[in-house]
C-alpha cells in the first residue's frame, strides 16, 4: 500500500485517473500502473479511486457487482450520484482529515442509491501530487453485512437470554410460594426466600444438604428415597409433574400440609428437579373454620326448628293449662272445706308452675326487641330453676338456692336476662356431667347496695387457668365435640353488659367454677312499685269470646267471682250478630279463632262501638308470634294483651286499667 501511495504521489502531472489506464507507460524504476489496477481488481473487497472533486476515476469489479452498474456508469460520476446522499455526507466529514494525510477508517450501516442497506467497513487513503497537494484518495470497502447480522442476532439472543434469566431469577425470588431446586442425588441446590421463610432455613445452612433431611418428615423419608431411586433407574415416576398434597417438616420439627409439584429440567451435563410448594396451613385453617361455621349453622337451624316446634307445642298446651289454672282458682275460692281447698291449691300450684315453665320456654324462643321494665332477679332465678329442675334431677345434680329477700329490683328485659340465668345453670350442669357424686350447684343472690348480684357456683373440674381468659369469646368452648356451640357465655356477656352490668369468672375454693353477674339496682323513687288500683267489683258488662268452651267458661266464672256480668260468645260472628258488641263495657277475645280472628273482631267491634277502642283485651297462648302480631296491628296505639294460662290475679291486673 505504501508503494502505491508513493507511486501515485510521485507520478507525472497527468490526471490522477490515468494511473489506472492500460495505455500509461510507467517511468523507469516505478511500478507499472496497469499492475496497480489489476492488483486492486483482484482484491476480495470493493476498491474505488476518487479525485479531489469526489468523482470516481476507478471502480473494481466487486464495486460494480454490488451496485449492478457498468464501469462507465460509475467512473466520471460523483459519490452522491453513485452511492447516494447518506454515503456522500459521511465521506465529506472526513475530507479535512484526508487533506492532512490521515488514513480514515470507519464502519457503519448505510443505504445506497439502489436502496440496499449494507454494513461496510471503510478505509480511505489520501494521495498527493509532487507539490504536496491532495489529488485524490483510494477507498477500500469490505462488506460485512452477513457477519454483522449474525453478530447482532447472537447479541440479541444473548441479551434475550440474559433478560429471561433476570426475569426468571426475579420471579423465583419474589414468588410468595416456596421453590426448591434439587439435583439427582437429592441434594438441595437452591431455594428462594419464600422457602427459607416457610421452612425456617437459611441458604448457607440448607444448600448442599439432602432435601430429605430438610423438609421430609421421618415417616416419609423411606418412600422418598425409593421413589428417587426408581425414577433414576427406570425413568418412571408417580408424582413428577403431578400436583399432590403431602406433609412437610419445618426446621423446628413442626409438620405442615403442603401442595407440591415437581418438574424435571435437563441440563447439558445433568438433570435437576424443581419443586414448587405451597403452604396449606392457612387454607386448612380456613376449611376448618368454614366447617365449624357450617356445623354452627346446622345447629342453629336445628335449634330454630326445635324452637318452632316448642312454640307450637307450648301454644297447644296453653289452652288446657288455662283451664287448669282457672278451674283450680275457682275451686280454691269456692272450696267447702279446708281439705278440698288444700287439694285445689296443690292443683293450682302445679298448673301455675307448668304455665311458668311453658312461658319460660317461649320467652327463650321468642325473637323480639328488648323490653326493659322493673324486674325481680329472684323471680327470674326461680322461674329458670323451675324450668330446669327436671333435667337437673335426672342427671343427679343437687340444686341449692340462697336468695337474698332484700335484693333490690333491677331494670331488665326478663326474657333476655332469664336466658342468662338458665345458660349459667346449664353450663354448670354440663361441667358436672363426668364428676362423681355429690354434684352440686348453688345459685345465690345478694344485695350490694347499688347492685343486685347473682352467683352460680358448682363443684366441677373448673376452667383451666390457660383458658379462663377466653371463655367469653364467641365460639370458644371447653366442652367436648357435639356438646356445646361456644356461644352461650358470649351471649351472656353481651346481654349483661347491655344491661349496664358485668359478668366474671373465678375458681371456686376446693375446685369448681363461680360465675358472678352484677347488675345495677333501681334506687330511690324508681324502686317504689306502684300500688294497683282496686278494680270495680260490679257494674261491668264484659264480652268474652273464645272458641275453647272451657277457657271461655273458666274466664267467665273468674269475672263473675270478681262481681262482673259476662256476655259469653263462642265465635266472633256470634258476638257481632248477638248484640254483645253494643252492650259490652269491656271485651276479652282470643287471638286465634276460626273465621274472624281476634284482631279483625276488635276492629269490627270498635267500628260499632267506638268507646271500646282501648277496652278490647286480646288473649293469646302464642307467646312467640302473638304479641308481635298484636303490636303490629295496633300501630301507634297499644292493644292490651293477657297471655294464657292466666290466673285470677292476672285477670284482676288486666281489669285494673279499666277500674
């Protein structure tokens, strides 16, 4: 190349292009110019020569073939005309360097005039005349488009692999589920942060150790070893690429349920196994809670069905009980001897007790808003113990009452607070179920000035100290499966606190448990019970309408005993057509009757006799739905109710408001 530059730089003053013509005779001692042209022609690259005006004076066959042109279409034309504007602009950038005698090299993509986009490596070598002036330059161009494209494709593939590896690494590291990689020998190669957190191992402690020693429980290790050996020998596996559920072991020895999927990855030198795991502990806990909720719902449905059945039975019992109470009352009032009176009193006491038990059951089944009124806590205790007495006796439980007669009254919803008393006694009974005799429950009340206090104590096993703080939590129970729902004490706490009181638990001396309920007492004027006015003893004409003859007649006799005149009627239609509605000063009517029921009868009576608007008393044995139906029918006005079975005292109280 140096010889070519020397030759070109020291040639005759003929134009630069003549050096490449066959007719030129070389000066003595210099290279034949035709040899120079043939040399460039034989080079496996594109060679061109340009004069100082950027006009081609020579182009070898490689150049012409690439351009698809003849020699006369290139020689004599400018770079812009032959190669296009982009190549021309690039060439002009190097003119200053070429003028200084510098050899310029560059490589880049370029779009030629024929539209081809090629990657070429350029070398420009300047040529000077005798006076040192730039007379042209020779360009050596090598087309490396194919090589560059392969190189770029390889770089892109490497970049994609790097990105994929980066993404895969990020996915593994950020996965919320554990991932572990194990080799053919069962040794742990890698694990992600989730696996370390789940199983309690650090990377330094876990990597390189047998996976069987790390997470497989001892009773499963033998089958794991056999499975790995069988797969290595035969290529057959029952769990590969299958989603299975097994137990796994943490570093602290605790066993947890996991979902496991194992996949094989074949590498050039070996194969590895990737295990994707999922801790199922929270899922199992949720499933248990859901099952418990289903069971509670099932129990609630059974209790609801039993409550409806009980309400129906109680309703049917109330009419005969009303007859028993009424007739025993009349027997007591009209007894001709002391012996007959005592016999009537025993019948009356049994009938009243039966009535209270039925009312207690109905109160527990009744769903209604709270109704707060002055209440005797002792009376609630007596009613609850009467209701539960038979069950306690049959289970061999001795019940003792120690009630303070000086106990102040409280303001309470009798139904809700009665449930609290009953539930505490039932809990004590359950606690004594597995205890030897004697089994004893003591229910006591005491006056603490501003509070009325109830205590229910038993001599059972008591509540374990570690569980004592949780016994008032919803759905927490110390009872065996199938015995309790875990909501009784929680409901007790809610009811007591809604009444402004407190409930607490303590261990009883010598064993057992004591539950204490403290409720605010009524003080001052609130504690004074109003003295009922004495009802008139005669002068009232009272219409009694009930399809049950014995109930109707029993009430009629009570009213007559109190000095009133009775207008009896079996049906509402009979009462309306017989003129009783117009003649009556007061009306007692049964709620549930065939044909016209009690509420529609009331409306008809008031339409005929407006002065009876607030003087119609509804009688009902349906203590669950009856009061609500009457209340809804009455709207803003209050319709008086007398529940069956009723005593002479109940009748007297009902008449007091109209005395």
